[in-house]
C-alpha cells in the first residue's frame, strides 16, 4: 500500500481561445498520474448559470453526459470517465448556477449565522469546499480541476479566485497549468507566442502564476519558442510542453509523457518521481492505429446544417463507444451522418442505407425528422441491416414495428402525437405533470437503473449476465399495454427494469441483429473496456459485411 499523501490539486485553465482541448488535456494528465500509481479524480467547474447541462441545446453546447448518480453534466466528464476508466459522480461537477444556488440556500437557512454574505469570499469558499468534497469522495491523491472558459473573461473569475485562495492556503499542494493556443498565421508561416504570453499575464492579474504551459498548436513547439514562453511567462523552459494537433485524442497521454510531464508535475507537487505503467493504454492506442479496415456505419437523425464539428460534439459518447468497440475488433469506424428529413421528402432514398455495414439511430427529442427516422428503421429492418437504436432509436423502432407488423397504423409516441390512437410510447402521470408545470430541469428518468436480461436473447448474449445496470435520460417509455401485440409481431423484450416493470431493451427476432435500448449504453463505454452491446453490434456489422 502506498503511503497516504496530502491531497494535491492541479488547476487546468485555458488561454487565448476555447476548444483547444482543455478537457482532453486534463483527462490525459489524470491518466498519466494514475499510471504512476496515484489515485486521481477530475472536477469540471463550468461558468454558466444553468444548474446543469440538461437544459442546454446539445448542438450548441455539446452532449449532455449523464453520470451514474443522475446528474446531467458537461461532455468533459465523459472524457474523464473514458481516460480514467472510472465513474465520475455528480460531486465532481459544478456550475456558477449550482454554486450560487447552494450559497443562497445556505443563507436562507441561516447557515452563515447572521454574516453579510458576499460574492467574495463566500462564492470562492463554496467552490473550494466542493473541490475538496470531490477529493474526499474519491480519496484522491491528485484532484484535477478544469476551469471552463478562457482566462480573461468575466465569467470564470470566481473559479480562478477560488484557485488562487487554495494556492495561498496549500502552497506545496496546488499547481497550475495553462492550456493555450499558439497560432501559425498562414501569411507569416511561423508560430506566434504573444497571445499565450498575454494569457499568462492575464492570469497573473488574477493573482495566479502558472507553473506549466501546454502549447496547443498545429505543430510541435520548437526550442526557440519554448524559451520565449519560459522567459515571458515565468516558467522553467521544460515546463513549456508541446501539444501539437493529433489525429486521435487517446494519443495525448503518450505525447505528454514523452516530455516527462508526469514526473515534472510530481516534482512541482513535492512528490517523488514514479515509474509510469501505461502498457494497456499503449496497447489500446497501437491497436487503434493499426485498425485500418473500415466499418461503415450510418447514423440517422434530425440534423441541422451545422457541419461535422457540432455533430461530433453532440454525439461524442456514441462516437467514442463505436471507436472503442470497433478497435477491439481491429476495425476503423467510418461514420456517415444522415439527415432523416431527406427520407420524409423522398422515402425511396432510404435504399442508400444498403451501402452501410450497420445503422444507428441515436437519442433525440422533439418531432422534427421523426417520420424520416421511422422510414429508415423500416428499411434496415426489412433489409436485415444490423441496427442499434439508442433511446429514441428504440422507441421509434417499436413504433415502426407496431405500424408495419402489428397492424397498428396509428401507432406513435405521445411526444409526437399527444392524442395518438395507439400510444406505443407514452408518459407516466408524474412526467406529464412535470411538463405541464414547466419543470424541465433534472426531472427526466436519469442515471443508472437495473435491468434484468432474458436468456437466449441478443442482449443476454452480448452481456453474458442476468442483470445489468445502465444510464438513462428520457421522459417517455414503452407502453406495456402493447407488449403482447408487439411480441406477436416478432419483438422480444429482452431487458426489463425489475423495480418498475419498464421495457429497457427490445429486439426484433426475425432479424440477425436488431436491438433497441431505452438507456444509453455509450455512457459506460471506455477505451480499455468497450461496451458489450456496442461490441455485439460491431461484430454483427462485420458479419453482415462479409
Ligand atoms: N425523447 C425521448 C424521451 O424523452 C427519447 C430521449 C432520448 O433519446 N434520450 O423519452
């Protein structure tokens, strides 16, 4: 057993601009320290007022990542789970809204004992106590705190103030890392350090001297610029770490470890250097790199003309889960996003789905594009193309089968048609009330629920167990009044929630692999532990492609 150490904290802040990969950097540092035998956890502090990410539009903000314990969080929590190969809980996630909410509630409860409650110090103190609660909860040796946003904006200043206060309180146990962007203007053709110098100074204005700079850029940092950053930003030269663009995020721990970032961090935090053991991570990356045979998957949904960037952010866990499973089978997943609205106008276009090894309908909300999705499902079901329906993808599959195989032509979800003649997918009274009263925040069926599997089914085969637990995020459910009708039409309800008698997994028996889940298996997929259902889907796709 390693000797207990005083808790250490690494703050990761962003410079120059957003989207430079702060989350993946924080997660990669975690992976490195973990591989040195330390207990690591990661915290995300987001500047927005929303109490959670559940009420934000995923096409603008990215995926809503659901934790085991029912929290609707930022997609970075998903990165932490995937890199650390561990569950991250609600205690590790905060927003400005959540912090203020607690402080105001405490004030109302007289918990400040008559004091005048002020923005400073009470808000940073609440932030600190949340960081420490996350540390305690996972007994972490090292807690990595990613501060959302970029230095210099007003929004995250109280998180930086909390960080500054922590450094003053625990000078040997807190360190800072500025993940910054170094542009290479086309006209000039060389990497510019000035914006990063400016970011480091802005951080100085908040009372914080960074210890490390992660230099994100299209190319590697050269010696000259490394020295420049060191001089102008006040760090040792070897603390300017190069992080050039990479084609796969899972390579980042290796890129950073090549520069001994792990040991440099330990030294900074007054810990002894330790041997790094990244064998299984390296094996996973090598397998991914060598997986060149393509697996073509179509993802059908209602998509805006926002381009791949936003889409890949909105469905990041699905995409990553597919990668994990495909790599495990030595395949390279190639995803094509198909806008279902096209099938509404031209149903015959669905034949294009024949070109794919498998089709996924991911989670979704609302009415747009839904009839097009149903057309796509009908086609893949009839053509025996492997199908994985995730949440909405399962609900719509049941509607499709009800309409075309059970004679229930007017089958629908009440999300689409509140007074549907055959509400195959319905809503429980508690949820109807939530909607009626505009209680949208955090009121869906959220987080982990138990599910009993039926032996002899595809699901059972995939998991190889009687009981599983998976994460949910939905309001509507399969209507049990239609179970018999759908069973007669060829459906097998292979996964049921034993506590509430709810359908969690449904399959179409006369098909080689047609599975829909009410939950989101992707939230539990990890690069080192691909998800069993995704694995089974990928195997079915490979088989179908032969
Ligand atoms: N809109 C559906 C529901 O709320 C499905 C949700 C989802 O796909 N996550 O039940």
